[in-house]
C-alpha cells in the first residue's frame, strides 16, 4: 500500500536504466552512471520514508507486542538479525 504510492513513475524510470550488468561492464555513459546514482539515492530516500512511517505505525499500534509478544526493538533484532543499537536507531 505505501510502496505503490511512494514509487512514482519518475523513480521507476530511474531504477530501470541502466541495469547492473551494464554498469559493471563499463558500457554505460557517464550521464547514465550519474542517473543510476540519482535513482539509487531517490529509491533509498523513498524506502527510508516508508520504513519510518511503517515503524511509527507498528510502534503506535503495538503490533509486535500483539503478534509476537516483543517490543518493536526486540522484534526487529530477531526478525532482521540486526544489532540492538541499529534497531534502536530505527
């Protein structure tokens, strides 16, 4: 639901060209490389926003406690195999 709203046509265009094989083979133009970086950063920003919004909802609703009996931080540590400090920062 959030992902569909957040990934607009411009972002999809940026992510579709060029592909990773072209980049690693060195067959992409300089402008293509810069466009790829722009797309990566745009995607990262969108994903970070989705993660933040979703985590806020999970925390507000107490979803991890209701479903698994864990705090959001503990659930994230277990689910994603991340450190306690990383889970706390998110």
